[in-house]
C-alpha cells in the first residue's frame, strides 16, 4: 500500500482483519461526484461538471467492483464520453500494472506504469491501497471517485443529456427496494466471497461460507418466483452488482476462495439469470474470463505456484476443448 505517498510493501490481498480473523475491506477515500451542472453530489465537493472527454475510467477486468462501472458506462451509452484504461490481470509487487497483456491497455492519460501512481498524482501524500475503479478528471488532474457504487450511480444520472435516458438503473419508485436488496447482498455475497477466501481463521471462513450460500439460496427462490431480473422485467443496478459476483463464482470463488458447497451452474434460476444478463446488449463485452482466472490465480497468498485452471466450461462464456497429448 501507499504510506504518505510512498509504496511501502509487496502487494497482499488481505487489507485488514477483525478480531475473529475476518477480512475487512478498505473504505474508499475519494468521494466526489460528477453532476450535470457541476454542483456537489451526495458526498464530496462541487466542481465536476459532466462534459464529453473530460473523464477517464481506470479498471481491471478481473475486478467485480470495476466491472460494475464498465457495465454502467456501456448501458448508458457513455463509451464516447468517458475514455478507459485497463490494467493487466495479474497482480504485481506494486499492485495493478498497465501493460501489454491481451485485453489490457497503456495509461494514455497520465502515462503511469502502476495504478498507485494515479493516486499520488491526485494526492502526493496519499495513504491507503491503490484500488480500482478510479474515475479521473483530466481537466483538474485528480481523482473524482474511487468507490464503485458511487461511480455506477453517477454514470446512471450524473451525465445528464450525454447519457442514454431510456435506461434507468436506479428508478425512483424502486429505490427503497433496491437499497434494501443491495444492503443484504453486499455483506453476505459480494463481499462474502472475499471474507471466505481471505479469512485467516476457520471461524471467520465458515461464518462467511454459510452466509454466501444462504444468500444464493434466497436469490434462487426470488428469481424462480419471477424473473428474468431481480425486479421482474426491469434491469437495475442491483442486477449489475449481483451479476459481477455470479459471473466470477464458478471460475474463481468456488475453487480458489473455497466457496465450494455448490456452483452457480447447480442453481437453475441463477443460471438462467446469468444467461439473461449476458444477453443484454453490451454486457458480454465487459466480461473476460481469461482476465478473471489469470488475475485471481495470480494471488500468491492463495495460489503460490500461480497455476491457472483450464476449466470450468462456462456456457456462453468459455468452451474447454481437450488438447492432444
């Protein structure tokens, strides 16, 4: 992580632990908002007006939090308004790196080699982990926001006439229900897989493990009762937040993170739900199973030898073909 603007140690996935040895995620520190007129958002300061070409998104295709923002950008038709840089999937001793791995890109805005350089450009004395996604303001030369939930919402309504208005991921009439569902799914499932995978005690691991599958069972029942999405025919941010975890589950969390009671493929309604979301125009292009597997299985603390599994065979995403001996 960075301490007073200096890279201090080799990268490690465990950010902090609680008294039971459970994984604790870092709180995002940059919380400004882009708004149509540049006024202040729910947090942070004013001065970030929606303008074509002004903002840049730094992401990792391995990362579910970053993928939320890529999906939001695509669905809201903001590809031309907001440029993107993609880091390489494998983690390094200095965290996320720009490079030449297929699907990755160089940093065309700041010319950085590592994401942590973006943080110190915004704050030369920054202390904390250099995470993705990052929404960067080219005009002011600073980070607008590094909290994926915030960025997803500002992509939905912060860019005004620059964005598509026929898709509303956070409709007013569903907001209380969306918020309640997000608050239930996040700790038990979205972050629950990390709490299981990075647990440092058996007690913490098992608590996370059973919470994950209790939530998957609950969502399976909800979708079986009426889909194709969490709120029937209406695709919302709750679907995006859930999807990015589910699409990584069988490829990474089931094996590497020891979330192995069942696969998503074992849930009929969840499997149909994944297929329905992947069929939404633009979403499939934000998913790279190669980056997901390369990235997660490069975490030395969990996979010291760095061997990437060949499988699984994921319908609509990957096809595993046997090679001749």
